């Protein structure tokens, strides 16, 4: 099950390895464009740094997930990919991380760079508040107008999330659930079998 950062300010944590400073900044993002904008923001904040390496993962659905990374001038495979692997290991989505490095005069070597960049991200993640992303199925429930208020109240009492009510020829409640079988049984009980459930998609929420 995927996770992401809880809403809030960026997490920024600095580490040091052999006099090189590594500043890891984490942000929750909703699109690749906002992730890249975050990278540029960090570049502007720290123009004196030699490298601004980054990685992001965006998308709750695995099939449509977007992810990218960059070594930003470090030897190939020593920064961006190790950072991305840390995000994968934590099963994080909708997140971006930028690690800004100020060179301290001592070369770290390929292995040292991998450890330094992945370690900077890991340390920052340990300071971040993480929430679980949960997929909920959406349904429309058609009921008679005279029953709408009672049905809505009883569904809420039984823990069903009612997102809204629209009134036309019938009252139509939009409801969400992570367990459609339980919802079906609950609706059948509340409406004495007269409720008409129609699937209308899904949503992802923090839990």
C-alpha cells in the first residue's frame, strides 16, 4: 500500500560526510511539473552549491505512476537513482526530494557518493510524518426523495462516507468505500433492498 508525506511544510535535514554538506529537502507534490518546480526552487535558494540532485515519484496508481531522477553532474548512478531507490523502499508516492551538495574538498568515490546521497534522503525521511494512501471506490445510490434524509443519516451512522446528495427525479447520494461488499450489504439493509448502487470511479485519500 503506498504512502506519502502528511500535509505540511517541507522537511529539510542537513548531513555531513568528509566535509561535504548534503542538504536534503522533501516535499509532497501532485504532479511531475510541481516536482520539477521544487527542484528549480532549491537551485535558486542555494546557487552556491555544486550539485542539486533529485528524484520524484508521482501517482497513486502503479500503472500510471511517473518517476524521474537526476545526478546533476555527479558520476552516473551515484545520486539520483540511489535517492529514487530509497523512495521505492519506503513505498512513497507523490513526493519529491532534492539533495543539495557543497563539496568539502575530499572526493568520496562512487560508493561513498551512493551512501552519502541515499543516507541524506533516509535521514530526512526519518524526520517526515508519513500517511497511508487508501483507494476508495465511489458509487451513486439512487433513493426516493422521501427516504433520502433517513438513508443518508443511517449510512453515516454505520460509518459510510457520504460525499454529497443531488436531487433530480430521485435523490442520488455519492458514497465512498474501501470495501464494496460491505457497502452493498449496508445499503441493502438500510433501504430494504430498494437502493440502486452504481459504480462511478474511485479516489485516493490519506489515512
